């Protein structure tokens, strides 16, 4: 699929989806690709959605990483997670070319439902200092694979950071860095595999400002309504989309 295949209504829909994803990220701190990948495959091919999300992911996190002002500390502490991502992304990118769109839809639907269950259950766990590095490497490796398959590896990073019980500023800094690195690597492997071309770059030029506008709106929204109500509304919305993806994927296998 090429961006030229989209008429004005299609382009407007693309922008609206990324505005919505940006609002979720602005309010919760993550969830942009999780939201957009739950919706985009309903209207465009999965590989098109993956390519555009991969390009948007790093660009929407640079400002947050810089503003947190913990760059050196973040890179040093989470270097093992970064190493795991470097190893995992090429494996995930290889798997993308080996599985069908419907299989990817089912995988993404399952991943979203698992994330929702874990979020509602609010598991309480802690990662001991002695195993922080090996666990981080494992999380990075798994997130690299999941990220290349779905571009929605945020839940893995979030659960790891929650387990470490880091402060909010370091949480934002680390999450932004991990998204930037995984996004750059995923984009690079997609480019090498032919999933990213000029048309999808053009689509990203529309999606990035739409996402940033949504993030600004989401931040304002989070200040005005109950964070818990917004979170539950987002989870309910994602659950419906995930079930629809599972139904579509299973029906067309």
C-alpha cells in the first residue's frame, strides 16, 4: 500500500488515529503504538501500520528524554536493557516477514489483552538489585522481538521499571530512551527489509505532528479528569479493539 492510495478522508483518518494514540501517551506516559496498532490494521495493511509506527516511535520521545535531564544516568543504568533490545529487534524483524498479517493480528490482539489483564490486576512485585541487570537484558531482548513484531513493546518496559520502583523522573527518562533506541533499531531493520519506503516516510510526516498534538491534548486532559477513569476508559477501548483483531485474524486464517 502507498500513501497515494489514501484520499483526503483516509489521510484525515490516519491523522486522527495518531492524535488518539498521542492523547493516550500524553495522559499515561506510554501507549501510543499500542493504541494505533490496535486501530490501523482495521483500515490499512499491517506492514504499513508497523512501518509508520516504527518511524513515529523515536521522534515522539526525544523531547521527553531531554526534558527529564537524567540522560547520562539513564544510559548507564539501563545499558543491559539496551543491549537486549539490540539483540532482539533483528530476530523480531525476521519473524515479521515469516508470518502473515492475520497471524500478526492475532499476536497483537493477545498481547493487548495480556497487557490489559496485567494492568487491571496491578501485580505487586519488585526486582532485587542483584538481578536488575540480567532481568533487564531479558526484558530488552523480549521487548526487541515484540517491538519489531508489533511496535507496541511499552508494557514490557513499564512493568520492568515499576518492578525497579524508580522515581517518576527516571521512569520517564528511561521509558523515553528505551522507546527511542527500539524505534531507531526497528526502523533500521524495516528499512533494510523493504518495509519502509518513501511513501511510508511521507505518512510518518503526517503522523508525527498528529501524535505530538495528541500528546499535548492528553496532558491537558489528564489534568482535568480522574486519571483512573481515563485509564479504565482506555483499557475498555483497547479490549474491544483487541477482541476485534482476534476475530478478524481467526476468521481469515
